[in-house]
């Protein structure tokens, strides 16, 4: 992935999203932010990021995994294959 690529950062911790955004933008990546599972799914469909950084544990327990399962179950080849890196504090 080259600089200028679009990365979607998803976490319910807004401070962490802001920190990751600053670091990634400092490396010339375009960053899209989302703060929950529904926002993440909408952002993937709307923004078509090159990579998703996704929190595992959000307010609804393991919602991060539900986002992955939802995307991987889509018929749209892009949505079913977008690269995802899971983030977790556990």
C-alpha cells in the first residue's frame, strides 16, 4: 500500500482514533474515521478504503468481528475482500 492510500480507522475510543489519524496522515495516508460498527459498514461502502483498522471490542462486546463477518458475507467483491487489521487491547 503506497502513501496516499485511504485507511478507515474504526474504534469507539475517539482519542485513539484521533491519534491513529494523526500518525497515518503524517505518513501521507488519507484517513476516514468511524466510531462504531454501523458507521464502519457505511463508511466502507461509501469510501472504499484500501485498508480498515478495526477495533475488536466496542460497546456491543465483539462488534468488530461482526463487521468482518458482515463484510465477508457480501456479494460485492470489493466489500468481501477489503483488507482488515484487527486492533485490540486484550
